[in-house]
C-alpha cells in the first residue's frame, strides 16, 4: 500500500502558492515533491498537490491519499458526481471553481484504487507537516 500526503499553501489568496507531496511506499525511500505557481489560490494548490502525487505513479496502484483539505476530500467524495451530472455547475447553478483541476484529478483517481483520508493540518502529523513545509518552501524560494 502506498500513502501520499499532500498539502497546499498560498501567500495571499490569490498570491504565490506552493504544493507539497510526501510519498511513502513500503521498503522504499520517501519521495518528496513540490512546486507552485506565482498567481494562484490555496484551493488550487491543494488540488495540484493531490494531482502531482497521483501523477507520480504510471501503473495502477492501491493508494491512500491523505489531505488536510476538506475542500479536496469532500469535493472528490461528495460533490464531483453532482457537478458532472449538472454540467459542472454547483447546486447554486454557478460554474464549479477550478473545474480543469477537478477533471484532471478525477481522471487520475480512475486509474488507481484510492482511499481518502483527512487529517487536521498543523496538528503534529509528521508527514502532513513535511508536505506543508515543502509547499511553503516553494513560496519562500520565489
């Protein structure tokens, strides 16, 4: 089983944003990924972190994706089916924000066996804290 910890961060919202990923795979070294964008939002970086973590694996895998973003977890587990059914409109009939990222994430999760886990951010979870550090490091290096 593979565990992917993801986090996004933004300095200003919108502003400079970063994403961080920690990948744990049995009997392998940790993999650390990060990146970002000069003009983005925190939610976009949370989505991008999940996307980048899943893109790391080309072949079908059993993955637990751990996020501190209820936006990502609830969006993928509760909201996305209705958005697709309603032509990418919210229940308030407004366009879904970050649609292109949701579509990319939906395509990626279809390639794997994914279970989703939410952890409270900034609460001492070692791997979540490392993902946050990686996301913030991108912002600080810009």
